[in-house]
């Protein structure tokens, strides 16, 4: 009852002109059957309010007006302004631009947050974004997880996309089936498969050993590539830089360069004369 009363008063507040908002607050008293709950709830709600709000309540109490729990909650609503343009703007931004996740656990949490934001937007009566924009944002949450998953899960993901005609056709049916698929697969990945493995059966010891061998081989390959790049002699780089330095961009009708005839021109591309043999 406390929350419903405060919420009803706040809805009236956000639709009231600015010069009349100070007259809006819950006017009905707490029902007698809630008196004992009121005595227990009021100090706890008051303790949760910011300091400025508590000082305002104390000032009203000094004037003989004791604000009850639903009025205190209304003050909190009034301060944080749920349903305001700022909240709607923030909701729309989060819905259209969610976090991109590469881990199943993080993707599941972000997916739940995205659904919560969509429900909140519906509660506020906001117009939904275009289907294409909504689906693009939805897939960005878990797309990397399914694209890099083990072959069976990746195949199921691609089959669903082909069945729905993605990405060329996006319908309301798409926004029903894709979230259902993502919810089930992400839950299985978090519980059973780690980050990208969901074969449906536990791995044998030999399968685990084979996967470990593949990971170790990839690590050795990457380490050898880094070592080779670090130990590469700088001679080739200096020779290529010298070749660029000794080149010339002048056309053949320029006068011949005397230093080039002797074997080397240190001016390179800055030389105003023609270097024979260089196009």
C-alpha cells in the first residue's frame, strides 16, 4: 500500500505543471490496520533518504507535521524522478547500445539487464525502437559468444538464423525466438560449458587432454611468432629505408644527378635531378 500510494502521487506529479507541483503529495493517511507496520517501516525509510530530505522531514516535524511512510517514499520518488525524461533517455540508450560480451556469464547478466530495461520502457509507455535497431542491439550482447562457440552450438545458432531469414528479414517473431534460444543456451553454458563449450555430454579424459594439447600448441605458436619478431635483424628495415631514401620521384626529363653517376646520392627524394634507372 505504501509503494502504491507513493507511486500514484508521483504519477500525478510528473504530469502536473511546474508551478503547481509543490501542492502534490499523498493526502490519504495510513489505514489503521497498517499502524504497527508503519511504526516499523517509517524510521527505516527515513534512514534511506538523502541528508537534504531528512532535514526537510525534520523541519516539517518541528512545525507539527509528521510525514508517514508513504509520504517519505514519495519524497524519494520526487528526488530521483522515476519516469522522467532523463530516465527515458537513459533507458533508450541502454536498450539500443548494450555492452558487448565475449563470455557466457557476462552475456547472460547483460541479457537480463536488457530485458529489464525493455520491461521498464513498456511500463513507462515509451514507444519501442525499430525492429532492426532492437535486434541489432540484442544480438550484439551474445553474438560473439555463439560465433566462437563449439561446432554444435555454432551450428544451432546458424540454423536458427537461416530459419528466420536473418539478417535480411527481421520480424516480431525474430524478437521472440532469438531471446528464447539465447536464454536457454547461455544458461547451459554458464552451468555446464564454461565460456564456449556446450556439447551436451561431459568430456572424456582423452577429449580434455586433446583440447589442452590444442591450446598448448596455439600458445607455443604465438610465443614462437613473438620471439621471431623480436629477434629479427634490423638490416632489412635499414636497407628498405635506404632504398626509399635513394629513390627519386622526378620525371626522366630532369637533368642527370652527378652524385648518382658516382654511385650514391644522399639527398634521395629531395634531389632535384634525375636518377637513372629509377622510374
